[in-house]
């Protein structure tokens, strides 16, 4: 059987990453790195998919993830899609941490993997709008003066530097959209222009503001072309993933209102000099709740009224033998977007609202990373309390079992709460609790003892986490991810005891001692990737789950 070529995708749970996985999953082994779990990302399990929940800004965890990838045979290509962006125009430390430092982390690790090519996601919007009659080309500098553009410029410069060690390619995207829209500015424009609000016909300036759009399928096809032609390409180059045209607000307004209402509406043009007071007035309406819809436009956008971002991607199209598909041009695809809007309004809004949100750092990841970092300290406190202190002698039965078995048990519980926090999914934890409860009941443990054990875990973990300044604002999240999980598990133990404990036969007790947790073990790997991203010496709980619970 021939080994499939392999790729690593950062930002795998994002819009572009999830579509790239869908396109490539049958023909490639994919190592997907994301901050969200596979379940949160709504991506299906597949034999060719290795999901690794990891933050590229955490160099230690990223090293562990790469160690895992190397143990599986390495990778051929890296698609570095992970990036931070929002529409506020304000500085956010994530521009440096994620877009610059995260890119450098990935490049440093790529140097250890003997890859064929590193592909970096940049943006045409990182380039200044060209002068009238000129276009942005592959040779244009990413010289726009806002924070995202600067971070992408630094990323491109890093790739040029590392191209001395392995081949690199920069791909600058146009505005990427799908048949569901999923491009935030377009979504907001359509919401307003197709509504019955008083401002539904207003277009800023003369309506000639224009940018290029690219369908997600055309973008994924370009990525495939880079892989297909990697031997012919230079060690470093820039490619524009864009049609050789831009689409104006006037065009989108005319097409969308025509499709939606059956007849195009005549727009009302708001002169540029009135844009600022109109925007301020709209914000006042929102403050006093006179208007029910918050405007998407920000003050900085006024500078781009009636600017045209024309692009010439002739070089890319020639070198890669790639061309935007005519049926995927925004002018043709608007009809599909509006059909989705009409036929599946709930999902349409859900997908597009999700595209508006950019989370620089997820609360569960912050909690997870601190717990992983402090694992030895917290487990020492838990074990000491149960085995040595125990003033009320609640845990005497644990002292009758081998110390190595108890430590394996406590380590298993700890790793499973880590998996729960990381994946935002309690099902695996509760399934394990069901099986270990039957095992413990068969050994003579009372449900009260099992519940008290979980209470100790909860109290020690929460007390330790509450002592860290960086977690001060996450009290509610700590309760949701840690305390609530243990409370639910305690209820599960009591329910299980009430339903089955009094009627357990000798045969059931014998079976409880031979419970098979191999399926749970498989799901631990798939669901959260906890062990894929931990070093080999931290695998005690995995060994315990496999061997001690059978």
C-alpha cells in the first residue's frame, strides 16, 4: 500500500482550513493543528485526519505536537493559515503573538521536518490601494499601514529568510467567500441592503469602492496547484489568489437587490464628507437604542471610500496554470449566497456571525495550559491529601491498593479533566466515570467515597488556579470547565449506584473487574489529542487506562 503524501495545516478549524481539509482528506494524510477541538470545529473524524489541539504561540506544546508528527513519519507540506484579524483597526497583542511569533515558531519547527514546501497565507489587503490605473501584483510590497498588514509583511519577510533552508511560497488572498458568504463585510452589506431599514439604500461615496473576491474552492484549487508543481517552483515566490478584476459596491448592490427583490433598487449615495457625521449619528442611535442594528462600518473605513483595489494575478495564473473559475466569480455566486440566505436563514446567519468573531486567546486554552504546566504540583497536593492527610478517614480504602495504582488512577482523572477542558466536551469524562465507578463498586468502594474523591480534585484544582494572576478574570470559566464537570460526574456516580449497585450479581461484579476501555482510549486520541501533544513521559495515565481497567 502506497503511503499518502502528508500535509500539516495550522488554523485548521478556521474557514479556509476546514475547507482545505474537506478538499484534501481523501488523498493526503492531514495533521490539523487548531485551538478548538474537532467537535467544536464541526469536522468529521476520518482515517486520514490527525487532529492536534495546540496553540502555535506555545512553543513547548508545539514542539510536543511536532514530535508526535515526526513519530508518525513526518510531513511533506505545511499550510500555515493560522492568523489573527479583526475589523476594529486597534492594536491587539495577537498580531505579534500569533501572526509574527507564531509564524516564526512554525518556520523553526519546519526546519526540523525536511518538508518539500512551506505555504504561508497572506493577504492582498496587506498592500496599499494602488493609484488609479495601476494594480497590485505579486511584486507589490505589503506596505499598508495598519496592524494586520504590518504583521503579514513581517511574516512574508520571515519566509524569505527561511527559504534559504527549505522552499517557501506566499499566497496573498483576495476577499475569500463561500456559497454561504462567510466574508464579514459582504455579509453586513447584504443584511443592510436587503432589509427594510431606513438606511437599506444608502451607499457611501459614489459606490465605486471595489475589492477583488475569490471563492473558497478556487483558493483550495490554487493550493493544490502549488503541491502539484512544487518541483518546478523557485525556493521563494509570491502568488496572488485573485481574479484580474475587482467588484464595486454598486455592482454588488445592483445584483443582490435584483436577485432578492426581482428588480434592482436605486441606491442613495452618501457624499464622503457626510460619512463621518452619519457614522457618529448612527452610533448615537445605538447608544440610545433608537436603531436596532449596529453598523458594521468603522471610522477607519471612511479613508477607503471610493478606493479601488485592482489586482493583476497574471503571473500566478501563468506559473501555476491556475485560473479563477468563471462560475465561482462573485457576480455569478451572489445568486447562490442569496438562495442560502432564503432557504436556510438560521444556518446562514450562524455561519456569518461566526466569521465576524476573532478570538485571540480562548479561555479554555488558558486554563488548560496552566493546568498542564502545573500538573505535577496539583497531583502531588491531591495525592498527599487523600493518602496522607485525610483527617476524617474518608479515603482509607485507597491506602489498601498499591501506591502506583492509585497514582495512575489520579493521573488518569487529571488527564481526562484536561481533555474535557481542551475539547469542551464532557462525554468522554462521563463515560470513563461510568466504567471506573462499576470497577470501584465491585472493589467495595462506596459511592460517597468516589464522590468525595472528585470533590478533592475540584477543590485543589480550583484553589491552585485561583492563585494565578493571569487567570483572575476567568473565575466563571474555571467553574464551568472544572467544578461543573466534577459536579455532573458526582451526580452520574450516584445515579449509576441507585440504578445498578443494589442489583449487581457476582457475574456483573466479575465483569466490572474486566472492563475494556480501549474504545474510550481511541476517543481520547481523536477528541482532544491530549496525548498526541504531551511528551512520552507524561503517558502514565494512558498506560493506566489501557492496562489497569481491562
